[in-house]
């Protein structure tokens, strides 16, 4: 996470050019920003203090615990208090907010240089990100800010010593994992019952040209391609590092970080520690690849974006702030301060100054090119909980019936969609 001092540095760097533009004239407006609390919020608070000094726009930060954030945002927007001018929104909440009419369409805003600043360029954002935060009719209602995705991390030294190439396909993944299991290690997998295991299922389904649902939107877990995907997870679990079938992202990251695993799957938001010489025994020795696939490389879009509530009384100024946060300069500085931070700007995906400290950047963008989200329907949390429990059973029991497990989840959850 970013330190508080970082925010001031970013603010000064990014605002130096903006303050010279007529679009950023002094203002006596007060904007209220809603987001989750924590180290990232602390850093952002310091950054926005600098924004206030340069523009005259006062900013009130309502940073609260993540567990209460959605409830408070929903309460304020549903009762039209007009309290919030800018809100932090994950992809999981976007559909609900948009359908309820809580969000301001941004189509005209992103085309207005007086509001975005010169050279802002909406076309620079990845198409996948724009799609996540747009309605079916193409109406954009949030500005994509950052994302993370699970990727395969491998120890280049260990693979080279074994004469093996980084696996790309399911078949290659099983062969490499089996080899290392026979040598006494194996692949580190975050297969504990919970969110990580369903995240990996989503990526593997996309890589197998499959989905949780059929084309009509009905739950389709008994589809042969879904059964095949879950069966691969069960097969892979046979070659896991001892104990890792009960791990989450953090535990996988640690064994990779200390050189105790030849390869593993973990989340890109944790990668900074892997390449920090002060924290990692293998900094500079790791490689990054999309999670191996059956038909195509894929990734998971776990994202946050900036949106303007429909009842905001300061929409123009709120959009200026959101556009500034999503400017190339601010995002570049953010990524330099924390290489695990990945923005959706295509121009930054190949920026050598960023890739130098983020060797996973190009790989993450390959994954994002065919990025999918977890199911976003209102009943999705119940479905994912049921799937996590079922998947946990099959990866800890190599003889468990995969098709029967999926059929069971299908029968209990299908009526909710």
C-alpha cells in the first residue's frame, strides 16, 4: 500500500501541469468523496489536499470501513441526500447502482476537454474496462481506475534447472506441476474455500470458452465445458504444494517470495513484495504468465472506478476531480509508487519506466484483453459461496465426483437467476 508521503509527491507532480490550464480555475466548491478506508485512502487524502491547494476546490473525505461502504453509499443515493459528489465503485456494485438510476452518464463529460484537461483521451482506456462500467446501450457511468487479476508466477531459476518451460496450456501445467510434486514440492494453489478458488474458476472458464451461464442467462453449471474446467482444477490439486489446497492469496505469495515454491497462482495486487529485495529472496528471478488455459489466455477484472451520483450538486467539479485522478500523469505516478497498481490506460501498459519495476505488467494486460468479471447478478454471492464450498470438496478429495458436485449446486441455485 502507498504511504501518506507518496500522495503529496503525486499531487505536486500531476498538478503542476493542470494548474496552468484555464480548465482548472479557482473554485469555492466543496466535494464529498466516498471510498473505503485504509492506507490507500490515507495516501489519496494527502494527494487530494494538494489538489485543493492548487484548484481551490475543498474536498471532504468520507472514508469508511469496506464492510459498511455499500450500505452507506446506497442509503445516501436512494434517499437523494446529495451528500456525495464522487464515489468509489467496484464492478460488483455497478450494475445495481446503474439500474437504480444512482449514477450520472459520463458520455458528454469525457468528450469535454474543459473538464478532462488537454490530452486526457478516453480512447486510451482498454475496451474491456469501458465495457465493465457501461450499460448494455453503451452508456458509460464510471471511470475505470485500477484492476488486479490472478496470474501464474514461476521461479525462472527452478524451471531452467529442471529443463522446463513456463506452462501455457492445461496439459503443460499438469506436466510441470507433476514434475515438481515428484521432486517434493509442487504448485502453490489458493484453493481454500472462499473467494480465491471461485476467482480462479472464472478465469479457467473464460480460458476454456465457457461461462457460469448459457447465452440466455440461465445457470449452466452442468455444461460439459464447465465440468471439464472443474475437473482440471481437481487434477491440478493432486500436484499442489503440501497444504496449499487450504491457502489463500497471501500464503501462496509468501512461499513464492521466499523461494519455497517453483510456481503458484496469486493476485497481481500482491506482486510488489515479490520483487522487493528487502522482502523477497527471489527478486529478479520470477516470471509471470496468464493462468494456463485450454483455448485462450484470460484474466479476471477485479476493478474499482470513480462515479458521480445522479443527485450530486457539483457534477462538473466532481468529474474534473475524477478525470484528474485518471489522468496519465497521476496514474503513472501511482504506478511508480506502487508497481502492483495497474491502471486501464493502454498507453501505460507498455511504458518502459513502469515495466522496469513491474515485470508482470505486460502479462496482466494480455490477461485483461480477454478479461471477465465474476457473476454480478443480485444472487451471485450465494452462487459463489455454494461453488466455493463445492470446489473446496473436490480439490481436497481426488475421488470426489465433479459432475455430481456441479449438478448439486445447479439444482439449489438455478431458480435464483
